[in-house]
C-alpha cells in the first residue's frame, strides 16, 4: 500500500511556491510504504491439565509431611506419616493418569523422608536405651554378687 505524504506545495505564508521550493518539498515528503508491524514470535504456553496453577493439593501428602516434621506421637506418627505419604503418591499418580490436575508430590516425598528419618532416629534412641539398660542391669547384678560375697 503506497500513500503520498503531504504534497502540498503551499508555503508557510500562503504564497505560491517557486520551482525550487516545490522540488524541495517533494524531496522532503517522499512516498511512504506502509508495512505490517512484525513482532517477535513467542510460543504460547501449552495448556495441559497437569500444570494448572490452581490444582488441588493432595491432603494425604500434606498430612504426611506434618506428621513427619512434628512427630506428635513417637513411632506411631512416623509410621502413619510414611503410610499417608505413600497413599498420597498413589492418589496423585492415579489422578494424573486420569487427566485430572493434582499437586502434592513434593509434600508426599517430604513426609516420607522426614517420617523415615524420625523413625530411624527413634529406633536408634530406643536401641541406645536398651543397650544402656542392659549394661546397668549387668552392673547391678555384678554389684549384687559382690554384696552377697561380703556378707
């Protein structure tokens, strides 16, 4: 599309232009070609059901993380935390296979990891108490044997 930009040959004071002014005006106001504006092409984000920002978070996964971090009841809450974390992962996997958006995998893995760590820590503490108790029991029996010999 071509358009002739302002080709008026009138001067500022309204008098008729001479030949030099007219050629000067024509040089200044050249033919302008209108081109469509080209913007950089960006790929639109793919709208998938798996990456929806307002997808619900699985409650079992969050409960697993809470039980793993708080350890409300020793050993029992860790076993429940591991179980709820696995159940949450299963529910999230099934929902995604069905095409439904579901979040919470990180919560489930945090719950499983923290519950397992806390459970192992409780087992270590209980084992340490058992070893110490057994040592004290043997020491007490040895002292009782010495006490009986001295009488």
